[in-house]
C-alpha cells in the first residue's frame, strides 16, 4: 500500500465582506511531496451561522466561478454572493 499521508497549509488569499455574509478564498498548499495533488483554491461563503465551501479551482478566479455556478444550481436566487464578488473584481480591474 502506498502511503499518501501528508499535511497541507491553508491560508486566506481573498476576503470580501458583503451586507449578508463574507466570501472567502483559501489557498490549500501541500507541505512536501507525499501528496499527489497540486495546490488549489476553495471559495466559501460565511453567513455568520456557518461557513460552506461552494467552489474549487486551480486559481482563485476559477474557485469563485465554480462557486458562482454551484450557488446558482442550488440556491437559484438573484443574491449570489460570488457573482457580486466577481462583478466587483471585474470593475476593480478596469
């Protein structure tokens, strides 16, 4: 059996406070070469009651876009916090 045990470091790379909760993007970095996956990002939403991961991607933007799609599929409302953050980022890059 191959030992694929290892450790990761998780750090916040983006944090946006919204009126109804916070969007957070974390970078998950493997510590050492024992784990076979590449570093990745997760996007979560914290509504004060709980924090839930909504998206995963190879970049922070990929994780936010995945979270936006997943939110639309599950929640189906106009208040998509990830869309709000993506629009804000788009405006900031103009």
